[in-house]
C-alpha cells in the first residue's frame, strides 16, 4: 500500500507533467508484492472467474509508538485535532498486515485474494493490533 504522503507526491509530480517510475510497467521500482496477486475487497473480480478457493488467509501485526512518539501524541491530544504520529503508525501497520496477508496467500498457491477486510483492536493502552484477512483463490481471466 502507498502512504498518503506518497500519493500526494505522485499527484504533484503528475500535475507537473513528470513521468513516474510506475508509469513504466517494466520498472523494477513497482511494488512487486502486487504483481502476481490481485487483491479486492469485493467477493469477485470483474472479468475473472474463481477456479479454486484455497482458503482463509491473513496478515497480522501489533505496533506501539515509542516513548517520544507517545509523549508527542499525548501533548497534541490535549489540543485536539488529528494525531499525525498515530496516523503514520496505523498506515504503516495496515501496509505491513496487508503485505503479510499477500505473502500468506502466495504461500497457499493463490493468485488473488477476495473479500479483503481489515480489523483493528487495542491490545493495551499503547499497542494496536491490525489484521488483514480475506479468501485466497485461484482466478482466471474470462
């Protein structure tokens, strides 16, 4: 997954008319974790048929802010508004959980994951668990 900062950077580059590495599909800089596995939150992928269901796949991570980040976030929370330290942590956690789910599906021999969902729970007052899960399948273009 791509962070909000990276999306904004890419949009700005596009507005300037600059070509990005991901515009060239042969570029090695493309996130290879998605080159061989399609991921969809829907129960099917338009234009493809499910040939075989491999089963439930998941990726899990538990994260905590360091002491400095917790103090900074605590001070920021006194004044209200978005707590950027935690937003960044949650974005990174989501990406890590998603990549682990993709690796799990790949290990099951799947080439797609459908019905992808995220779940998040507080493990303690300073730790957050993020779970990405879905159904690993083998698909084929119709």
